C-alpha cells in the first residue's frame, strides 16, 4: 500500500514536471513581455520540487542535507524572478542602476555560499532532525535564513501588490484573467507560511513549490487559453483607454461593457456600465444604433461610417461613428466596438474650403457677367442673393452717403439707409473714409464692410452681416469677398468711365459734325464763286483768239486751279480724318494719266524755266483697274511740288514695271527734280500734317503743308508707301510702288466710260435746277457747245413742276437752294418718275453729302467747281 510520504513524493515529481513543461512552453514565447521571466520562475520551481522529491529516496542524512542545499538554488531564484516577471508583465519600467543588479546577484551568490558552508558557521540552520514517518529533515534555522525569508516575502509582497494594482486598472474584458493570476499568486504564500510556522501536518514537507506550480498552471491557462500575453493590460490601456478617439465596447444586446476616457466627454448624460446603447444614443440626440448595430449583427464585421452632430456648449460637435464586430468568429453572439472620431475641425475645414471654392467660383462668374453686360446694377441684383447664400450671411446691401447716391441708382434700398443711420448713431464716426475691409460687431450682429472706390476715393460700401454665432464664417470669407468687391468697384468705375467716354464721344462726334457742317458751308460758299471763275476762264480760253489776252487768261485759270487744290487738300484731310475717304475703282492707263498730268504742269514748269523728262517702259503700257482720280491727285502733288521747288532745272518723271504676279503688275512711279533739296534731319517729319521744311518755304512758296501727308494717306489706302531721298542743293526723288490689276481689251471695253468711246451729247435735253445765275451761265455755255438743249429752274419747287410738265433726258440738281432744296425736290420727283437720271450739282464736296445724295434717290454727283470734261463725262453716262 502506498504511504502518504510516497504520495507527497509523487506530487512533487508531478509538480516538477508540470513546472518544467510550463517553463519550456513559455520559453518559446520569450518575445512576449514577461514570458522569459515567467519561464525562469518555472525552471526554478521545477528544480526546487525535484530536489525535495529526490531526497526522499535516500536514507543517508548527508545526502538529504545536500539535496536540501541544492534546492536553495530554486528557493533563492524564485522570489527574485517572480517580482521581475510581475513588473515586466505590467510593463512598468524600473530604472534600476547596474550596481544594484550586481549587488543583488552578489547577495544571492553569497547566501548560497553560506548555505553550502553552513557546517562551519551554522548561520543558515543550527541543526536538523528527522523522526520516523517524517518526509524530510526538519531544520532549526539561523539568522541568515530568517533574513532571506524577509527578502523573499518582500519580493512576493511587492509582486502581488503590483499584480493587484494592474488588475484594478485593467479593462473589464481582461479583469477576470488578472484575478485568476492573483489567486494563483496566493498559493505560494499559503504553502510557505504553513511550512515555516510548522502548521503542516506532515513534518519536513515544504508545500511552497506546489503552490508555485499551481500558480504556473493557472498562468498556463491564462496565457495559452485566454491568450493573456496577447492583450497586455497596460498595452490595452494605451490602445483603448487612452485612445485619442472615443470608444465603447458593447455586448450582443447593445449594453455598454466598457468605455474609454474620451467617450465620457461625448454626451451630456453620464455613461453608465450596462447602460443600453440606444439610451446613450438618445442622450446625444442622434440614434445610429439601429442602423449600425443591425448591420454589424447581420451584414458584416464592419459597419457603415456615420457622421452625427452632438450638442456641445451651444455649438455642434461632429463625430464620425464606425463599428466593428469583435469576438471569436464561431461564436453566435459576439460583442461590438464603436469608435467615435471627433471630426469637428475636419468638418469645419471642409466647409471652409467648400465655401471658399464656391465663393471663388461665384466671384469668377460675377466678374464674367460684369464684363459681358454693360449694366452693373442688374448683375449685382442677380448675384447678391447668391453671395448671401454661400456666405450663410443674414443679409447684404450697398450703402453710401447722399452725395454719392447718383453712382448707385437702383441698388440703394430703404434697408441700407436704415443700417447706415444705425452706424452713424452708434459708432459716431462711420463715414466714407475707410478704404480697407473692416470687421466689427454691433449688437447681435457681426459685419464685414467692403469699400467701393472710384479713382482711389471711397464712394460706398458693400456690407454683409451675420449673427454673432457665425462670426467665424464672417472672418473666413472676408478675403474672398474682398475680391468680389474689387470686381464690383471696377465695374462701377468702368460703367461711369464708359458713360463719360460715351458723352465725350458724343461731344466729339457733335464737334466733328459741326466741323463737317462748317466745312460743307464754307466749301459751298467758296466753290460757288470759284466755279464761276474757273468756268468763265475755260470759256474765255476756248473762245479767245487774241494772243495778248491768252497769257492773262492762263494766269487766271492757274490761280483758280491753285485755290481749288488748297480747298481740296483741306477737304481731303477732313475726309481721311473722319475715315470717310473711299477709293473708286475704274479702268485707266497709268502712262496716259502721267502724261496728262505732266502736260497740265508744263505751263508752270516753263514759268520756272524748268524742263520735263518723261519716260515709261513698254511693260507699263496698257490698262489697269484702280482709282484714277486719287492716283492722279498723288502724282499731280508730287509733280507740282517738283516744279514749285526747282528753278532752271530738270524734272524727270519715270514709269516702270517692277515685277509681274499673275494678273497683277507692280508699277514704280518716280518724280525726280534737281531743285533745292531737303535737309536730311527733316526727312523723318516730311510726311507729317501741316509740316514744311522751313517757315521760309511757306512764305516763299505757299501751301498748307498737307500735300505730302495726304499723298502718304492715299497711298496707304492703296497698300503702298511713298519713299524719298534728298540732298541739299542737289534735288529730291519721290517714288512709290503700286500693285494694280492688269485688264484685258475686253475688260477695258466693259469698264470704259462713254466719253472714251467718243459718244456725243447732241440733242440731249437737260433741266438745270440752280439758283446761281453765274453757274447757270457757265453750264449753258458748255452745253451749248456740246449740242445740249437746256432749260433752267431757279429752285426745287419750279424744278418739280417743270419735270411734271416737260420731257428731259437728265436733271442737274443743285443741293442748296431757296424755297425748296435739292433733296426735297428729288424726293418729290421720285414719287412720279423713278427712272429719270438726277445728277447732284453741289459746291459741297463732303463725302457724307454725296452719300446723302444717293440715299435721296440721286444717281450721281459733281462737285463745284468742275472742269468742262467732268461735266461732259457725267452727262454722257446718262444720254439715252
């Protein structure tokens, strides 16, 4: 039959084996905090239990003493490693100096030395004894032993207290596991106390290693089954209790098991353990529980993210709620962890960015509309509500002082006047003198005041106002609103400047019309008598047979022609300045035109004792399409200038074809003289208006200084440019290249005038409607020579009656006449005769008059004074 001592020995052997297994298993997980120390503890217990079990097999007291001495290796190691395990497991960092560690090691080694040399000093135990049925030797301990017992108990006590503190601070999910370890830690205490006090019924048996083994087994259960080392309490505390986000742990039924520190700040109502989550949701005025928890229960491990608003000190705190299922995947009912992340700042920044982006986009469209539309008031009225909406403002308006209200017609409201009066009364000095954006609070409102300036002077304000709760929004948007106010200021200024510009334009147009009317009247008053002079001079020239009078008649005729040139220069300059000068395209021969102009200037050349040299190459012969009159005007000006500024010299006139480009030829016209020349420094200003080389030139040779400027402008209309080279006392050369379309013989026949075909006027009946008797006399003399039968009407009214009662091939209609002018007479004639040709005969050469003539139903016009060939050419066009 097995004795009690044999059972105890078997128990110690099992204890040693279990402790060894636990030690080896824990050693494999040495990276887990505390695992290595726990493994050393189990190795020490296994050694202690083994030494106590082995001594039972020996009868020799000496061997039993030796086994007891060897067991002290485990006895000394166990308490030291125990306290190290507890503090490492709890993640408490002890700043133990190196010297203290060496001191502890030295103390343990010295104590072991005293144990093995006890026979010499008896400080560990004084004696031993063993009676029958004792399990092992019983010792009478000395002072060193009791000193070590004190050290051991201190280590056990320190470790146990630290374990209890850790359990108290642990979360609910881990607290049960911590309690198991605390209960296990009490077994070594009970075992050692019963041994030392002699309360053990079996003398010589030390149950302390059995107690430590029970602790190890409990540790095994907690470590491997409950996976305690995977959820270290303080590590969990740093991840859960001290999370930056609020967190709740719920069971399957929605009851709150645990909450961290941040969670307690969420609702206005205190969070209680075992409180249902739906009640907690009610306390925060939002209820994500049904949607979130039902989803976690039946749909998946992770639920949807919900943004909810929590009331917090009169404002809203926004949190992002996210849930996750926790627990073993095979459990039917698991718990949930809910994370509440504070997104108030993020939401605020997001709203600020969205608001700023919306305002910038609106300001861009506002600017585009201001540019596209001329009336800023209509754009402002359309966009002001949009600005108010995006800014979440309570209102916005424009206000100004009474003296500036003229700039804000249609946008100053009674409300804005009331607000302005409020500011004046309460702020005492809020007037039109603050050129910067201003923010201020008045009563229960916050205001942004944006200055609107005109030419750097503030003329009004664009005002936005919010409740004081939205003062942050007001401060956020003021920079973007400043951009919009700049757009508004620019639009107001642009509209005002546009109105000023329009007024200035109208005034300028009125001045231009007045000038044109003045020139038209002066042209009429000058040209009418000049027409008589030139007309009669032509008649005398044709009919005079006396050589003595011929010279005087030529002088008279040339003087009239020079006066006409001066008048035409002034009128042409006025037309070009007004942009009313147009080219009239017709067929002509450049060579013949140049030859004719040369002949016309030959008399003047002889007066200055000059001789002409005229030449043109074969390539320049033929007919071209261009403005013969304006080209002739340019050439006549250049040739007459050459004649004027040359004395006893030579004037060379050349026409050459420079190149051919398809149907177009480039012809070069050059007029060269050997006259006085032009200073090189004056050449850049030569083509400026009202400019002559010297004032002496004006006194000596006359002229307006417009001739070359007009020539350059006319050539510009023809896509050409006048060039010059000159040297003082050696002469000057002017030339230009002109690109003209070459015409075939068939095209020339189609475009040629009847005069070119030598068609006569014999038998043609013409009615002259003219109030000036001299002009009538001139016209009738010319027509008489051409075989034209003419009748006269002294005003438009008589002319209308004569057309009704007579038959005429053509009508020469003066424009300005008493009783009825030419416009009204033409209008009445067109009511009953749409076909009879009517030629305007006017002393006004203004282009708008000619255009008006055509609009009134006239077919053509001739400007006074006219040459006989001009009148002939006009009449021959309309001979039936």
